[in-house]
C-alpha cells in the first residue's frame, strides 16, 4: 500500500528558513498536500501541488516536488514562533468519486526557538 | 468559512461502553471522513462517506462503525470501547468538486479506561 514518511522533529531559530521533507511510495499520486496542526487544533490545509508541477510558491511557503525521487518538501521562509506546529505531508491518487482518500505521513514537529 | 464541529473535545469512557462521536459540517459537503491520530503513526482513515447513507471502510475499520443519516452529520460508533481505542479522533469533510480539499474539525480526545 501507499506509504508516506517524514522525520519526526525539526528545530530552527526564528528568522531562519525551515525545510520539512517527505517521501512517498505511490507513483500514481496525483495530489500532494501539506497540512498544519497547531496545538489542540485540527488540521489546516496549507497548500497542495499537482503531480505535474515541480514547484509552487505561496507567500512564505515554497513546495518542491521531485516526482522521479518521490520527494516533497515544504520550505518556510523567515520562520516565526507562530509557525511552531506539526506539519503533515499527505498524498492522494486522484479523484475517484469515492471521497479521494488521503494517506498521511507521521507528521514533523517544528519547533521555532528565539 | 467552512466549519466542522465535533461534539466533544475530551471524552472519558469505560471499557465495554458504547461510544458515539458526532461530527457536523455546515458547508453542504458530500464527503466526510473519520481519522484517528496517534503519536508516531500520523492520521489513519477509519471510515469515509461520499453520500448520505453511504459508507466505505478506510484502513483501520475494525472495532468501529459509522452512520450518515443526514448530509451534514457523520457519526463514529465504538460498539464496545477498548483501551487500544484511546486516541485523538478527527473528522473532516470535502466538497464533491474539490475532493482534495479536506477541512478538519478540532478533534475529540477519547480516553478509554
């Protein structure tokens, strides 16, 4: 079955860039996503990228996709303390009419230090 | 704004009890999902539904059932709660035309003693 892997922890200093990495195994993945979970809250969709794209930028967020290596990354520029959260990578195999199941990674806990 | 609400933030139940977790969304979404979240395991899909009275098993349906009698409401049922069902339960919904955009509720932390 599909598998999505992430490292569990990342610590950065305020103002630095953060890069959170993710690898996946399903070559038929159509969409790849980054979700953010703040303490005590549900998941919030941050951004997503279609598999035919290499890069997507949205303000401080840059998503890079290397489809050949099945590697996805999320770069957060000028990381702030408010960015401290768990970040989940997820993939789906395209619209199936059956709810478009997502497969999530384990989540990366980002800690931003002053 | 899409709003997905869950009936309880924290719940404590005893082993063997029947437990109902309720989820309501207010954006007329066709698709609804139940996940459980455990440290080091990420989110795992329990059940999902793409229409009223329709349900599909996810990756870990054992020990759970669901009910979707109305479009806006999706219930997760633990027929006989066990300690290994202690977890954070997250509900999500997505629209039919943008199935990839899942919106999550705040979660219910269930403890089974």
